[in-house]
């Protein structure tokens, strides 16, 4: 038997096994998917890195198992149930932050809940369903600081970073009512000028945003300030 004949015979055996046994079909699919994904170009601006999957294992619609599959030229978690068609797109979550100026300083909050409990950060949080980002910024500021604010400007938009999957939208604001009164999520409130900033600001991205505000650089850029501290940024807001 020639080498070619052996190859043809093996291919026929594999094909027959795939037709008879679903487990073999799934194994072949995984092998083909792994070869396809391994041949992907390195991550660049044109080919961003795969989104993190956050431990998803089961479909939220039909409870079938999810598998990693290439969908729309990206590796994604997709449902194995052929009748379901669910794909976990893992889109970035919008976060609205509010830089509130009081007496020449910025209002900061000290975190009560993980991550980074006890560190300082900018008031803000996740945008709720059907909520405008500026509305979310005002709502979160009210909940965390007791201040009613008016949005005065859109200062910047930060792209998702490695280790996190949030689109951070930064607004400038001024108080129009209420009074400083820490909310349930906050251990402590403070108004800080540049020389008095706390050393333990919890997120590198927040520190960069604060520094940009005090330097007045937002007016020159507006979108995605350069370094963006994408390395080792913890998840959550």
C-alpha cells in the first residue's frame, strides 16, 4: 500500500467516525478552530486582542455549554446548541465618571466595596440600561457624594484596557444643589487640590484623568489621552 493510499484510508476512517460519533465531530471542530486561531495575526490597532471571557461556561438562554469559536473574525464564546445561536460578544461596558470642581479642587470618594477597597477614586459608575452617559454621571455623583451637578463638558473617552473591558466616559461638572454627604458605596469624601491629592488613588487611569484635569490638557485632546495605563488595570470601574 502506497503512502497516498494510507492517507486516503485514514481520511475515510476519520470521516466515517465523524459521521457516526458526535464526540468525534466536536473534537475535529475544536482542532480546526485552534489551528485557525493560532494563525491569527498578532494584536495591533487593526487586530485588537481577543476580548476576555470572564469565566462564562454556559449559555444564558438555553443553558447549553459555550465553546470558543471564531465569529466575525474574533475568538468568542458561542453556544453549542445549533438551535440557539447565542454568542457572548463581550462588548465593553460604558462607565461614566464625573470630575466635580469645588473651590478649585476635585471631589473624590474613598471606596467601600471591591475592587481596591479604601482607595480614592473619581465619582462615577456603570451606565444603566437605556440611560444616557451624562445622566449616569449625574446619578452616580448624587448617589456617592450627595451633590446635584450640572454637566459642563465632555472631557474625554478612554478605550478598554488589558485586564478590563470598560469604555470610560469622563465629564466635567459643577454643583447646583445638594451637599457633600457620602453614600452607601463610599467610606469617605474629600475635596482635593493638586498639591493635596491622596497617595492611594485606586486606579492608574483615574490618577491620569485627575492629572490631566489639573494641567488643563483635556481641552487640547478630548479623546483617549495618550498613555491610558492599559497595563495592570483592575477590572470594574
